[in-house]
C-alpha cells in the first residue's frame, strides 16, 4: 500500500500544543489533528450537502451574501459558488493561515480552485469575529468549524456553538437568512439551543460519501424569522 507522506504542519491558534497536519497518498489528501482525521479529499459528500442546503433559498436571488466558517479543502466553498449568481459575494473565515495556503497550493485542484473566483473574499480570522462585526450582513452562514458542536481542536469553539455564538449568528443574518451547521455526529442539545435563540430548525442526516456508503453526518438548517 502506498504510504502517507506528511506535506506540512500548522499551529492551531488558541492551542499551545495543537497542530494540523497535511498528508498525501497518491491523489488522496488528509488533514489531521492529533490522531483524528478532520477531512479527507475522498469524503466530502456532506460538505457539498451543507452548501447545497444552506444556499438553496438563494437560487435566483441577486447579489446575495454568504459567510463560510472554515475553508477545509474548499469543497463547501465550491458547492456554494454553484448556487449563487455572478454578483454574489462569499466571505470565507479561516483561522489557520496555512489552510488557506494549502488551498492555493497542493489542494487547489481538488475542488476546482474556488479561491480564484472573483466572488470570494478570504478573512484569516475567527468566524465569530466576522459575525460580530456584521449585523444583518448575510443571507446565509455555513459553519464547518472543528468537528461540529462537540469540537476537537479549539475549546474556544464552545463559544461559537453556545448561546452567545448562536445569538451572534442570528444577528449577522438578514431576515429569512439561514444558518447551516455541519457536524460529525448528532447533538440533541444543540438543536434546543438554536430554537432558544429564535431559529426555526430542521435536522438532516447525510452521507459522508455522495452515494449510499460511509458514515452519516448531521446538518442543521436554522432559519431566522422574516
């Protein structure tokens, strides 16, 4: 079997000893934190579904504005771009600068070089800061940060998925806007927190692979009242 080759490492802000590691094996890529694989280039069906579901209400809408928290391998961004018109804007908040560099380098062709699209603006900072700076600024917010509400890499992500962070997301959305949240697994208390903030909530299970194989991940669609 072809061995994995370590291409690069990157420090995780907010973790004194935490780091991300980028691996390659043939045409397959993997990003890991510790012993946990956060993402793999062969498994992105649920990331595509996150963008498809979170931006479905924007099809045909002119000049929509979307915030994506977490660049990953670019699949969520690429899928979102297919839903939006030529005048739309997508802001990508990615905390780890190396992840942006990887997406402009060895990972660039995986999702079709979405960072080259003129509609995309990259902010190398915490998505929470972007949300708090924007009131009624987005038609959709797509969160694929850490491993979901039960994060692995940063304890500060507890804020993002807690009541205060969800309230910031609600305020950053325009009326009728959608907050779409990806998670590796179910978390019943999270849906309750969304409803407490005032969102109308729908929870779906999607396959990690685009077909019928592999693990099921969870996507919450939380809609702000009009």
